[in-house]
C-alpha cells in the first residue's frame, strides 16, 4: 500500500532500537516505529516481521540491561521499556 510505513525507515529504526547504546536514541527509535498506529500500517511480509522481531529483541535486551545500568540511566531504561511495550502492543497479534 502507498500508505505503508517505508521499509528502509523501519529497518533503520528497528536496528537502532537494538544496536545503539544511548537509551534516549533508542526511545526515539521506538517512538518513530510507532508512527503507524495499527499493525496494517507496517505493510506485510518481511518488513513487518523484521520490526516485530527487533521489538521483541529490544524488550529482551532492555530486561538484560537492568542489572548493569548506571543509576543515572535507570529512568531512561524504564522509558525505553515502556515505549517498547507500546510498540509491541501495536505489532503483536492479539
């Protein structure tokens, strides 16, 4: 569909969601991935599967980081986890 989320953008943002060390940047990547407010807005096939898989990876990574995150970054990690939960609510089948 012409209104589907651009594949390149979703690929770049979902990679940032996992690979970047900066929590604030990862929060913004998750926010960008939430632009489509419905699952259908991501398109079908590989692009959507990639966003969903990386969002799940981001959730796991954030949980693993809890044990080692510096105290000053705790609030940002909590924000990231909340944003990833919101993203997964959009993406995961109900």
